[in-house]
């Protein structure tokens, strides 16, 4: 019921100003909408899990659990680099 009351109030205010709700919304739509960002190309994976080559990581974001566990056992991040990737 609050939505109906809000609509009625907006309609009343618009009428007093001599405009329609649609005109108000059209102005708001033009100023509130920001242009969409262009999609970015996917990032190539730099690291792979040697125990499961399907598990890959780009090097961005949180370090995957499989790499964290291996590093705790003494491995280095460079040990997981995918052959053929240049940095």
C-alpha cells in the first residue's frame, strides 16, 4: 500500500509542476544511466596445478587452495608456471 501512496504523491507533485511522471522518469533515465563498459577479453592462465592440469589460475585474485597448500609444503609460485607463457 505504501507504493500506491508514493505513486499518488508523485502524481500530485508532477501535476502541480505541470509535468507528467513519464517526463520526470525520462529525464532521470537520461542522467542516471552510465554507459556500459566494453567487455574485456579473457585473461590467459599463467599457472596450472600439476596434479590436475584442468585447474588453472591467471595470477589475479585470490591464490587457489591447491597452490596455497603446495607453497606451504615448500613449492614456489614459479613452479606452477605454464610452459610457453611469457611474462
